[in-house]
C-alpha cells in the first residue's frame, strides 16, 4: 500500500536524520529547495557550488558548511569528499540554461559531463551508500509520444546532449562500483526562488516586474510542468530506495506530470494567480526565437512515470493550478516562511 506524502515525510525523518549528505548545486533553484527539505528532516548537509548566487534560497536557510569550487577540478573535489566522508551524495550542479549551452557549448559539455565524471570517480575510493544524479527530461530523442525510461536518448542542443552523455557516464561507472547510483529525470520544474535566465516562469516574473512584454520562443509547445516539491519528493524517494533497499543499480527514474499544458496556457495561469483581486489583464507576449532558429526543440514533451509510481509510491500532490498558485506565492514573499507554508499545505 502506498504511503501518503505525510507518511513518506515521517519515514524520511528516521532515514535521513543526522545522515551526512553531500549536495552539489545547493545554491541553485532545486538545490536550495532540497537543502530546505533535508534541513527540515534533520540531515547534516554539506554543500558544493561554483559560487554564491544573489537570489539563492540557501541565503534564507540555516547556514551549512559550504564549499565553492569548480567541480571540473577533481583534486579539489577529492579533498572535500576525503574530509567530509558523506554517506550519500546528491549531484544537482550543472550548467542548466539551454540558451547558454548554445552560446557556450564547450563550457556546457565540460561542466555537465566532467562534474559527473569527477563525482563518481572520487566516490570510487570512498564508497558512499547511495548517489543520486539529477538528469533531465531533455535527454530523450524528440517524439510525439510520452517517454518511458528505456526510450532512446537523444540531445539536439548542447545542454540536452551533455545530460544524455552523463547518463552513459553513470552506466559506465555503475559497472565499476558496488554502491548504487541512480539518475532522476524531472519534468519542467516550477516554484518560487527560480531566477534562471531563459526559463519561462522567471522570465515572466521579470517581465511583469519591469512592465515589459515577455519574449517567448515557442508558445504552443507542450511541457510536463511540475511543482518543485513534487519533483524533490521524487528525488528523496529515489535516495531512500537506494539507501534502504537492494535496488537495481544504475536505474533511471522519470519524475513528471501527465497534466501537460502548453507554454501559453501556463502564461495564462500565471496571469490568473498574479492578478487575484485585481481587475486589469496584461498577459500579452511576443514570439521571439532569436538565437534558437536552428534548434529543434521537442514540440511535445511528456514523461511516463509509472515506474516511480509503482516501485517508489511517488505521486504528484499538486495540480498545475496549485503549482502555479504556490509558485506565485513564493515569488511574492521570497522567504523561508513562504517555504514552510507551502510544505505544510503539501503535507496536509
């Protein structure tokens, strides 16, 4: 029988409390939210990122021991892991902006592939109990059908290709080690605290605050939008699975929504919840794909998540409307109180 989200949360308090967990990318959007959850669960988190970010969620959380290094520097990474000896590693750090990947392909390939190589290579000597690697829903070859985990990998731009290549890196290293490794492929994750460039929701927020017209590449493209807590509860279920059970090693897990809507439909929902109790409507946008003319993005992206649902008991808690409501709330308040409020609602 599947556990409720509240029951999962209570079990994780036993599983992760006082565990030393190394979290890369802890100053990023999903990294900051995962740091928040792990701290609430009582874990001892050590963070690695390349830099402190001005708007990072981590700035409003309890301070942790943080290291700021380039993960392509294997020697520096080994010093940290040798000193800290984490029981588990969650590797989120990446160059994750699609447009930057097009502008700086070498940086994107070297960062995303070699950071994964180095994390796994250093781990060979220290044998943590579990490693979870954040991948992407963009790793699949474009298709008009929803993607199961065993679908063909692709990558039509540097970011997507670098993530697909990292999946092969994980498979190769899994054959060299006894501890379990898994990759997680989440859908398009939304939530308060994301200030990344060329991502729809933060771009929309910036356009709204600066009173300018939003530029949109592909307004009719469909994506599996997912609230950040739904995604990260999936990550934690995978980590728990690796830590407590005898899993198949090197598995990939899709974590996504079947409630897929288009870019323009998401914009309409953002506008709806931004303007609650207001009368005027200014949700105009312009189509603009400058810099992306030669990129073949998947018009329809959807994930089959039945494996995570059946084997892990994962389920999406928030509808797309709930996700947008709490996303807007997070941007308006931008503090740890907002994070606690949405977590309480999520577990209710």
